C-alpha cells in the first residue's frame, strides 16, 4: 500500500540551495544574520513535515498488520471436533467461535484516519454471523407440534424446516420428540433412544400407524330428528325418571303406577301414551372391505349362462338373485328349516328368511376352475351371484383387487377344482395353447406373461428423470379422506405394489395426495395428485408421433396386428436418486415409487423415447408405436408372420410384456388410434362420430372443454 502523500500546504517554496550547517554558515564571511535565521526556519519546517510523514507511515503499517492478521484468521481451518449435541441456541453468541477482528476503535474525527476506520468497520461487519433464515426455521421447529395429524404429516413438516436450518441431528431429534403427541412419546420411550434421527423418525411413523390401527373406526350414526314444540306439548308434565322427584317416584313404585304417565295397569316401557323411542341407527350399507366382480359361467343340465359374480368377504353365505333365477329358470328347491340371513350390522336382509336354494349347479371361472355349488336365493339387485366368506375360505383364491382378476388358487383347490393339465398360472407356459393367439406364436407366449409384468424392471439408460427448477422447494400435497371401501382398496393396492417392489416406504420431504376415481365398470382406479410436482418439473419435450403422418405409411398394407403393452409406464424405472420426488401420502403411510407412475408430466415423453429406441430399426418399415399401442402392418401373410415374430422377440429381449386380451392378430380391418384401417385406406370410427353427434349439451365450462378437446382431436 502506497503511503499517503504529504500535505502540500506544509511544503516550503523552492529556494536557492544554501549551506545546511548553521555553524558553517556563520563562519562564511558572506553570510549575514538574516540569512542564517532564514535557513534555520526552513530546516525546522522540513523537520516537522518529515515527522508528520513518519507518523502516517507508522499508522498505515499498524493497519496493514491488522488487515493481514484478519485475512489469515478467515482462512483458518475450522475445528474438526464436532460440537456437543445441545439445545439449539437462540442467538449468535451460542455458536462456535471463529477468529474475530477486534472491535474498531472510536473514530476521533481525524481526516487522515477516516479510510482506515471505514476499512475496519467493513471487515468487522462482514465477519458477523447472520441468522435470519436459519433462525426463523429454528423458531418454527421449536413451535412445531404433531397435534391431530399423523406422524407422516408431522414428519414431512419437520423435515422441510430441518432442511432450512443449520442444526445438527442432536437438537433436531430432541425437538422432533418433543413435538410428538404425549401417547406416542410414551410408546417411543420404551424403544432404543440411541437411534439416529432418520431411524427415529421412521420408528415414530410405524408406531403411530400401529396405534391408529388399534383405535376402532368411527361409525356414522343417524341421530333422531329434533323434537318440535308441537310434539312436546302433548307429553305429560313429567316424562322420565330423571324428572320425577324422589317422593313421587317412590309413590308410583309403591302403587304400581306407570313412571311415565302415572296411570295403573302398565309399566313405563309399555305406556300407550309414550311416543315410540327413536334409536340411533348405525349405517350398515357400507360396502365390505374387499370385493371384486368377475365373469363366470353358470351351468345346469345342458344350459349355460354367462354372467358375473361378486366376490365379497363381508357376509357368510353364497347367494343368487331371485329375479335372475326366475328369468333364467334356474332349478331351485325348498330348504328346511329356513335360514336366517342378516346384513353386516345385524339388520335382516329382505324378509330375513331364506326359503329356497338352488340345486347343484356347475360354476366355471376363467377357463380352468370348475366346481359344483348350491346358492341361497335372495333378492340381490346389485349382482346376480354373490360368493362370500365360505367360498373364499374353501378355495383360497389370490385376487388382484385393482385388476379385478384371480391370479392363483389354493393348493387344495388346484387338486379338486382346477382341470388337470390346465392349472391356472400367472403366465402361460410354452406348451399352453391360448385360443386368442395364433399357433405360429405359441413359442413366444412368454411375452404375454402376467407375472413378468409384475417384476421390478432393471435400470436402463432411458430411466425417467425428474429434474426440478433450481431452488424449488419439495412439493407438499394433502391427504385425501377415503371411504371404507376406498380405504380397503388402498390397503390392497399398497400391499400389492410393495410385494412387487414397485414402491417402498419413504422419508421424503415431498408429498402428493392419493385418491381413487371410479372406472366405467364400477371399479376403483388409484390416482396420485402430482400437479404440484409437475409445476416444478423441467419439461422433457420429446415429441409424440403425429397421427396423420404415421397413418401415411399404411397405404399399401393389407394385413394388420395390434399389440397393447401391459403396465406400460411401470416397465420403466425412476432414475436412481429421483425416487424421493415421487413420494405420496396415504392414511396408512408415506411411500415412493421405484417405477414410473401415471400422472407425471414427463411420463408420456420418456415412454415414447424408450419404445422408439427399442423399435428404432423397425419404425417406418412395418411398425408404428404410439406410447403403449403397437401396430404391425405388412403386404402379405408370410411377411406379416415374420414381422410379428420379430416384434414379439424384441419385446421379450427388453423385458416388455403385452396384454393378451387387448391384442388382435392377422386382421384386414383394425381399429387404431380412433381410426379404422383397412387395405382401402383410413376411415373414421363410426363410434367416435356418433359420440360427437350425440354428445350431451355442455352446461358447465368443464363439460365444454371436454367436448372441444375430444371433437378437436377427432
């Protein structure tokens, strides 16, 4: 640093050089006393100037030394020994000390010291700890309580705040435990207190779920309507035992008088003047916990009837609808004694007595299961046949409740009810001939395996990545309330996905809501509200095929095959490290996906990019792929068989599976992407046209948007 230049006002004007020694000057014969005095004055002025310069240099040297020490202190390596786990401090003074500058000296208003004083102040302020953000998060952590929330929801809030604070695991664990409900703290007190924070949070969630499952479910109670003033006017003055005086009550008891009206000849329970008591009625119309509807074939004599059966674990009996029996002339016989049947809450079902049962009937489920069964005849408008707990206990089927299908029978059932050589398997074996699949592809039946589609796929280069906008906070959704039937379906779905390895328990700070929408057949389709996550996701702009351009390739084609991929999106993994972003919350826990779920903004683009890469050498030659729909087209039968075999083999090699019931083979006219394709060309699907022509008049903005979207696409 250059020294400050001397003050020019103190510098003497330039003079002719004179002898510097006064004694010499006095010895010079030509020097006069006036000249000697002038020289002495000049020398004194020069000496004062030099002393001022020396003072400034000394001051600058001191400031430079302090600055060097401060810079060296800022570069010191912080201590490696972690601080002890203590309660988070409320101010900066409790944080670990680091090298600090001394407090600046008081400014003495000297212009020469102004720059140095400002430099000291700037360095001192820059080294101070700022706690605005972390301090606010810490205050919120200390005030956070579980309250009436589940431990899952409480943990989500706690983790979000913990990520914004500078606290270590010791204080975080202490305040997490303090924020839990008292009964949950008592349960956790018996557990290992030495668990790390992450494991302690997981333990609290599991214990909270167990505690909540022990509590009885609330029942909806229909209360009696409030009594009007007119009704109250007809009551006696004293209408109940609680309103009678002790003396009056004893008098009526001694005289065998009614405690309600005071008249003899009856008691209070049978008092003719007492209005009928309205009891609180518990609703018994809730659906049972587990139920699904499957197609069955009912046989008697030489007659066979295709119908549906409702599998319901909610009651003890197998039933058939009386109207269905009469319409199809199902043989019945009287049963003695009459059987009493009641609904779940004890309320009599119908007349309360079963007077008829069917004769021995043949019941066939799918192509393999055959049994002889008798059914009680009742009035059941919801389903022709109901198979309930006795049937489930006897046959022990494994039911995929979300798919409404039976995937396996019990070993006992396989011995007695399943036809030999055609036992029900999750996937057809190479020796099994499936009627809907041409014989030329029987050696490739592995591609239609149901079991294969339920296995966790491997990681691939095209895994679904979820890149968030920089600086975006983890999205947080709400937990949707579910009905009893939806809760049962949700629990079944969670257990099945956990068993397949498609989801796993999560401690992610992100969350999305879980709910159901009804299918056309009355089933429930699980959905996850990823709207908040999609708003924060950087969009992947991989294009989907243009339908008109894709159909241009079919001009000379004469034979077609259509394949539909099974569990399409679930065949792609989430990129490793991004699983936490797919987390969703239910009333029973917090989970995250390992496979690509429905509802993500980039799911269609990633899947289209994946299948395009799989069929890269076949596209625009004999294959069109639009997400999970595959169309194979050829000019001749022999060529078409070669093309289909190559396509099926490609699916097998990439562990992709087709849905047999939705595949169509070797057709000269086929429906694809809303169009009818044939050798004559491409035509509109009459069903789609009729849907537009007969569309109900929109009455809301949402209905209008739905109509415009469909009609514009078509």
